[in-house]
């Protein structure tokens, strides 16, 4: 399905296939049906994803990035949110590139703040001192399956009348105070890209309880037209013929829809989501035993119930030894990668985000960037051989660190 890094097949790759015959059969069945563009299957999957999260509305899109785009763009057009160009959002310095880019494409400004060095999520103790007259919202990104500190986030958002939004692209199935992540923000995004908890090859979901936001997002997903709306409340179609109503454009839209084939795969995948998440948690329990009680490194600290996208580890060491550590992983066939994008404020793209700022100094983002790695978790239970491999690798690390 994708070009896999086969070098790690006998060890621990970053990702594993989540499909079996059911997904493959559903593709052929859909192809034979002849109904390929967005239709009933997309709608059914949206209902399943809504129900899972106990959220009123869900839209399937062609990626998690598009879910972020549709969320940020719809807010600007919402009649009650009163958002304007140059309004500011507080965001964490660890996130994905497309957690942020929709904001500048909609003429907002971002203020990047540091993350907690143990949970890797936005450090809520830094938010209040960063709020200015321009601040209109906070973006919470649940990193590697780990829920943010929503208790504080909600408290601060309420106190300062800020919009809380949630990028949940890498944290499907995580739970915080008995609620699924993806249910705390005005809207949230999910990704079903190949390496995520469920895979529709490419895919994403936008979730909200707000009727107007949903209507706008649905319109924006398909060219900005008024077609397919359950309610015409937000679209004045009076005195317009049914023929013309099919081609009535209300909002500056895109085409970021998915297809019936992707949805058919997603319907099969979603039947297994609880099992997938359970197995990821079982793997975590084993890995935690190996990587705990050691002052040379630590595993990402869980906040609530993480759905363990991967295993993020930070090493207390220097650059020379860190390079050796990376080498030990590689030689022993455990594939690693940086934690999300590392310190995003150090990325070349930051020149587009700097506003009047000269630089950001985010200490914990820098630590995670310099001394952090992630190795893979998946819905497949770790074998005894794989557990032994992790033990071996950390024993080797213990000797050099
Ligand atoms: C936090 C976060 N946001 C957004 C995305 C974008 O999702 P997609 O790859 O489906 O566009 C990702 C992808 O990995 C992500 O990790």
C-alpha cells in the first residue's frame, strides 16, 4: 500500500498494516458498485465516527490536514465568532506543519509557546502570561496519542473567553476524564493516514457540535456550494429554482472531499478501532516496564488515557552519545523518527510565522527536538522477540550513556 521501509521488517517498524481481507474486499465491492464519489458510505462512516465521539456532527475529508483547514476557515465565516484578520491564537511549539498552516492561510497570527517536557503537550501554565488583547483562541494538539491538560485549558478558555480547538489527528481513542479526545474543542480534527490508528490510505475527519460551523464546513468541503445541507437555515435559497440551487455558491470553498472507496475501507477499519487502541495500550504497558525508573531517559508521560500513537523517549545525554543511541536503534532494527516535527519554531517555514518576533526560545521543545525519538507502536501486539529486542537496545544504551 505504501513503500515500506523493509529494513525494519524483522525488528520494529514505525508502522504496520492495519488491513485484512475485509478492507480489500470492500474496495472491490465498492468498485463494482460503480458509486465511487462521495456518497452513502462516506455518510455512514461519518455517523460511526460521530457516535464513537458522542459529537453531533462529523465530516469526512481527504486528510487530517484538510480537517484542520476546514475548521480554521469555517471559524472565520461563522456569524457569532467575530474573528478578524490578525487575530491571534496560542499554539504549542510541537505539532504538525498543517496544524498551523491553515491559520496563516486565513490571515491569523500564531503565538508559539513551550510544551511540558514530560507529556510533550502544550504547557498550560504558560498560557495566561501569553494572552494579549488580540488573542482569540488556543489550539490544543494531543501529541502521540496523549490527551492535553483539558481541565486547565477549559478553565483558561472560559476565563478569557477564548475559543478552544483541538488537533486530535494522532490521538484517536484517547480518553481524558471519561471523555474521548476530540470532544473538548469547538471543533477537532482526526487523521486516518496510513501510519495512524486507523487507515483509509489518506483521510481525515472534522468534528463539532456547532450547527452553523458544521454547515459552513460542509459547504467549504465541496466548492462552497449550498448543496447537500440538511438544513437551509444558513443558506437563503428563497425564490431560487431547484435547478439553480444545485449551483449556488455561498462561501469561498475548496474541494477536499473523500471517496466511497476510502469510506468503505474506513467502515471496516472503524469496526476494529476499540481493539486497535486496546492492543496499543497493552504494548505500552510492556514498553513502560522496560523504559522506566532510569535517570538516563524517560518515556512520554501519560495524561489521562493515551492511545499510544508511538513511543516517545527523551535521553539525558549529549549530542555525540545521542548519535550513538540512534545508531544502536538502527543496527538492532528498531526504526525511529523525530517526535512529530521536533521544535517547529526551528523549521525553515517559520519565516512565514514570525510576525514581528525575532526568535522563539522554547526550552522544552528544543530538548524534545535535540534528544527525542519516537519508535513505533501499532495495533499488532509486540511479540516476545520484539520485547527482547527493546530490552537489548536499552541495555546497550545503558552501557554507553
Ligand atoms: C498533529 C497532526 N495534525 C495534523 C496531521 C495531518 O494529518 P494528515 O496526514 O492526514 O494530513 C498530522 C499528521 O500526521 C498530525 O500528526
